[in-house]
């Protein structure tokens, strides 16, 4: 008896963590521009819960973990961005 190939798994629904990761660089840009009021409060709470951000003296800032996630995302973007041919 011949076995058929397994069906591919359906693409998973992005998790909340994936959504937060996808928005992290934009969120950091808003923080640097002192536009934190434009960041959804739910995102802030989740970033703090993930230990990617923390409150410090009334200001929101990246933790070491958050900085590492940003560096990783920036490196992924740099690798996926096409380079001009010289």
C-alpha cells in the first residue's frame, strides 16, 4: 500500500507576540520622536509584560531584551532589503 504525502499544515494565525514584534520598530521610532501618546495602551502593557519595555521615572524605555529584539529585527530587515548593483 502506497502512503500519500501529508497535507501541509494551514498557515497559523499570527500570535499577539508576533504582532507586537512586527510593530516594535515603529513603536520605538514613536518613542524616540517623543510621540508615545500615539502608541496603543494595549501594546504598551503587552511590551511591559514581555519585558521588552519598562517604565523608568515616568518614561517608557526599552529593556535589554527589547534592545536585542530590535537589533534582531533590524538585521532581518537589512538582509531582506535588496542592495543596489554597482
